[in-house]
C-alpha cells in the first residue's frame, strides 16, 4: 500500500456501474492511424467498442454481443464454430488496442508521476500522450513506468495499450507425449512455451477446448500515483522466532530505494511498526537511476526484537494476529514516498519425518493436519473483489485451512491474499508449469515473472509454501531466485515429490470406496499427503436452468451435459446419474436436482470424515494432508463443488462445514463405529458422545452414549459401535451429539443410511449408496419459521429460527433467498443449509447478503425433501 498524500487514480471501465465505459478497444488491424495519433488526447475513438478493463478481449467481445456467452450450453465448443479460436485465426485476430483518457491534477506539479500496470496477458506496448513508454511481457509481471516528462498536468491525458496474445497459443489437439495411461491435458502442450495461465487451452475438469482468446487482455488494474525524488518499493519483513517457546521474534526489514532523478540523491528511510513503539532509521545515497535494497536487522537495531509477540495461526489454531509496517523516505526533511504492508509473525516448516515419509507441515512448532483444496481461477478472468470475497468467505465457512494455487492457473490478487491473512487460510503457490505442457521458452521472461510475483506476495503470513510446477520439473534458476527473494518458506520442485504422492480419485465413485480406501485405481490414496482427491456435486436446479436450454435439461442431453463436465470427465451423466436414481427415478429436472444434492453431500462428507479418522496417525493409517480436487468452478459446470460458478452453494458446502467443524462426532459407514475429532490445540476432558437411530417413521429405535477425553488436535476413534436392530426400516437416520463437561451440546451430525450391504468397488451397493427409494415414504411435514431482519454496515441479515413441532423428521431442509423472478440472491451466506430436523428440534440460521445484491423485493423460502414450502416477503 502506497501513501504519497494523494489517492491513486485507477483506470477502470464503468461496467459495474452500468455507465459509460472509459475504456474503448478496437482490433489492431483495423486501426490505420499511427500509434502516436491513437494515444493522444482527443483522438476520435467513438467508433471503437466499449471495453472491460480489467478484463480480456473475449470478455469485451461477448459483452458487445460479437460472440455468444461461452458458458452457455455448447456455445464454446470448438466444432460449433461460434467463437473463433486463436490457434486457427492467428495472433492478429485477437490483437487489440485498448484506449482511455484521464485527467491529472495540477497538484502533481514537481512530483514524479508513475503509471503502474499490474498485469497484462501477454505482450503489450504502452503509449502515453503519443509516446511509447514501455513494453511488457508475461502474464504475471507488473511494471511501474515513469510518465512525468510526458504527462499533461492539470489537463487531459490518453493511454493506448496494444495487447498481443501469447506467442504460442497451442491447439486443443491432444499431444502424443506424456505419462502412459494418463489423459493428455493441455492440448498439444505448446501453451506451456509461454509464461501464462496454462488451463486457458483446455483441461479435463473444464472446457476441453479452452478459452478462445487464451485470455488476451489487461487482466489487472492500471493506476497512476505520484512520489517525490526518492521512491520506495517492495518492502519485506521477516521474523525469526526463538524456540521452543516462540516467545521472542527478531525482525528483519528490507526495502528497495529508487532514485528516478537525473542526479545523485541522499535520502533518509524511516520505518515504524504500528502499536509497538518500534522505529528505525537509515540514510542512503544513490547515484542517478540507481535502485538499492537496504536492510534493518535486529542485530543493528535491537528495537526490532519483539518479546511475547502475538503469533499468526491458521483457522481453528489461534488468532490471525497482524502487524502494520510503514516505511517513509524523506529528502531534505520533506516526505518523498511512503509504503505500508501488513505482516504476521509465525513460522511455517515441513519435513518428512512420518511413518511413510509423507510431508508433514508445522505452524509455530505445532503439527498441522492440512485440510486443503485446489484453487482454480475463473476461466475467462472475470474477476472482481466481490467474487473473491464470496469464494473465500465460503472457504472459511467450510473449514478448509489451505488452498493450493494449482500450476495451470494464476497468481491471485493482493486482495485474495489479504483475505487469506485475515481468515487464517494458508496458500501453497505454484509457478505456472505443468507436466502436461512444454516449459517456457524464454527463461529470463519466466524468472522475471517469478520475481515480480514473489516480491508482491512474500509479506503475507498466509503464504506458506512455494512449488515450481504441477507434476513436472523446475525451471533452472527458479529455486535459487525464490530463496534469494524470500527464503522464509519451504520449496519443492513439483507437486508430487518430497513426501507428496500423486493424486486421484477425481471422478465419481461409490462413496463406500472412500471407507475401504479403494477409490483410486492407482492403489491406496488415503495415506500421507494427497494433493488431489475429490468428487463432484450437481448444482441446484436454478443454476442448471441458467447454463443450458430447458430442452437439454430433461431428459438429460448427454452431449450438452458432458460438454459442461469436461467431456464427461466426472461421470455426471452416467455414474452420478445412476447414484441419484438410487433415491428413486425422477419425473423431471427439479426432482432429479433435488436428489442430486444428496449424492453430492454424501460425496463430500464421506471423503472428509475418512481423512479425519486417519488424521496424524490416530487411525489405521497416517494422513498428514488432503487437498480436495478441486475447489471452485472456473466456468459454468454440471460438476460443481461446494458452490458452482454462479456462487450458489450446493449441499456439499454445508456437509463439508459439518465434517470439518473443529469438534466433530462422526459415523463410519463401513465399521458402524462412532469417533470424535478435535482440530483445536487444546485437550477436552469429560465430554460425552450420544448416538440415536430413527426409522423411516421417525421413531427412535436405538440409543447409546459414552464419555471420553479428546486429545489436543487429535481423534478418539471407534469410541463405540452402533448395533442396528435386525428389523430396522430399509432407510433410517443417525443423529450424533457431542456434549461438553457441563452437559451443553457443542456439535451434532446427522446421517441417512440404507440397509443395503456393500458388495465391492465394482458395484453401486452399500449403505451410503443404494436402496434409498423408500425415502419417498417420509410423511409430509410443515415447519414453523420465525425471523427478523436487520441492516449493519451495508449488509442485510435475516435471523431465522426453524422449528419442527411435528412428530415427523423434516429431511434435507433447504432455505433460499430469492428475487422477484425466483432467482437466488447471490452471493448470500447461510450459516447452515440442507439440514434435517428431528421431531421437536429447532435451528437458528442467519442469512447475510450485501445491500447491493439484495433486490427491493425478495422472498425467503423454507422447503425440503418432505417439507411443505413456506414463503415470506423480505423488503430491502
């Protein structure tokens, strides 16, 4: 964060305000004027089309209705020829000029004026007021250009940027090389010759034929700010913690000092850590144009020793304590520039001192059981702070404690990492290489992109680990560069070495396979550290209707569904459909989608609870970490996860949230046993676990309870076994409750189970899987709902209490906040959803949304599997 006394001017389009676009764009081949003319104020660009900045060429072309929405139906399918592909058209087709005008205040006089470009994909010429002032290359490099001598202060200015696509777009034609028996992702592999977002050419979990323009464009912000004679860049602060108590931190601060003037310069750099009474000062003399890094160490400045520091911890482990560092440069007593950054004091290490030599992470000396996931970027880079906040808010709610930035994706925004700092979500950052593609041709360009990224991210305490590539090798010099620029985090060459084994399963399987560890054809996967292991979830019916024509929804049009499932990769139209039909054949898409949520919920809960069971060696095996494959949908898909691309949560979010709650009682469908998991760093004594079993008529047929102590960050496995009565109904229900030493309920879990026997991995049998048709026998019931609305800090809240006063179970109850057209209000945050209420039970739920997202008139709906729908009007 920079503070020079004036707020930066950010050059964005006005799309979000539905107003005039400040940016315009036109195909480079259609611009006949010289760039000098194009980039001067007053140039006639009225015939140019509105442009979305930040955004891509294809984003703007779709907005201007030149091409149809790629995420709808099979519009993006290459063989449909609706959207031209870069590999077929050549680079000129998607090479565009972007242009805007802006005013600079007269107060900028006697200042140095900078234009900061945060990210352009892939090559760019930057013209300001008729002058070519910079060239950029590589998707992940930023640049600050000195435009002082060319700026029109107190008047109008123009910037024109010619953006060229990647050098080698690659084709979607599968390559002939790669691992035997593996699906050959990344097209012909040549997209990897660039330093860019590799998945834009196509991958099996998203559109197989990729994004047509390979995301050409100005994909991050452009801003203008001023400094005086001295400039500060890339502040960095590191902490060395004293062991074993972690009760003292020795801080080291560094910052780059730049002299942009035409002569020598002497300046004073002062640092301050807010609220700690820590200040330090150093003088430096620079020759013309010099950039020098200066350092402040605790050896030189003892005030940089912090006793009993507030430590930063991941979610559930402790406080996310953050400090603020400000560095100021003065020349002749006058403030010249100032930069601020937040940091956390913590230590993150890892080793392979485990029974199977798998990687084990530690935070502040404590073992961390990694409950992680794989972050996939938005496919067409349709990013916004609002979208980032929603996805990370859902992530925090789910209980996930680490996100892997998969190597075929991107380096996310500063806002993303700031939220991870605040929410206690660790980040594993990979650097845009995979085993499915070639490696970058231009080594220097690739390393410059790494340098820019590491300098930008390294102060974030959430940044935990560096990995050069996904399932491949490293660029020569990458490790040395990363360690030179940082050196405070671990590093490994690629995602499947050094104690991290290869992934799978990725597709739908019989959920019983998770319990017997046969979910992957590659062999045991419920062991050690698995970087990719997951299953899909069908989106809600409202979302399905937004992604394809009604005629393709029902009966299921396999061509459309498979296209929106990575070519059928996740088996949504086949095995997932077969499992959904185990709840009874459906008469239409509404019924099918409702039943499909049950399959997705079972997928998520069964996976996470199996990993809970084996956490850190408490179970039959030693598991140190799971990264769920994958986290968020890059495009509209029928194979969603905890939420879909539209930010509508599925049942999987709430059943993952339940499985990953810090204190959790869980049931094993294979052993019929009850266990208790603890993710806190404290021991709990004299707790009690109870289990109740109800038949299809909501009659309690079994009950058992037992007291236990729960070890810190540990598991009590197989506390007792549930003995199901011989004459129990085909479908029945299990309710587990966890009580503290005072008898207060602190956690609960609900399960549905069939009496079917599991007959092996090649079948669809088992108590998680088959024989659920008799759920139709549940009697209809009606719930009592009371609620209040409130508004705080621009957010709207509905505080509701849902009560079941009937003698019948209310199964799989869903709450929805809908607009006047019956479309879910997105994003909305429900503290729980898709829950079941036994007779006499009640649940308090809060629904939160922003004022901007809440329509003038909305409807709050309570419905469920056997719950008669109730609707309530909500006024803004």
